[in-house]
C-alpha cells in the first residue's frame, strides 16, 4: 500500500522528456525547459540573457543582433543536455519519494 502511494507520487512528479523537448522547441530561448526540469537559476539566467539581447538588438537597430548567436548556441547545446538533466531530476524525485536506499 505504501509502495503504491509512493509509486503514484513519483508518477505525478516525474519529468517527461517529451514535455521538456516541446518546451525547448517553442520556448527554449527563454529557458522554459530549464524551469520545468527544476533548474530555475539557469532558466532565469537564460531568460535575462534573451531579454538583454533583445533589448540590445532593438536599441542598436539590429547592429548587435549577432548576439542572438550566444542564446542560440546555448539553446542547441541544451538539446543534448536535456536527457541528463531530466534523469538527474527524476532520480532526485525518486530518492525523495521512495527514500534513499
């Protein structure tokens, strides 16, 4: 009975790779996938970086738009990092729900 409850709790809280990749594809440049995967600091950093680059691009009338390369590079690298981040997050959830063994 306790194991069933813990198993159900884990299923509710675990992070989906599909959801993470959908967030990455559509809102990845603002770090939405990182917030979802429990990485709020790096998600906020990505959000601030994207906002700063957008502001600089607008203020410079596009002269500094090459800075989007930095955001884009981070976004592409995250495509490779998502499985590991999700596995670590799900492992942390499992440890908390089932208890350390």
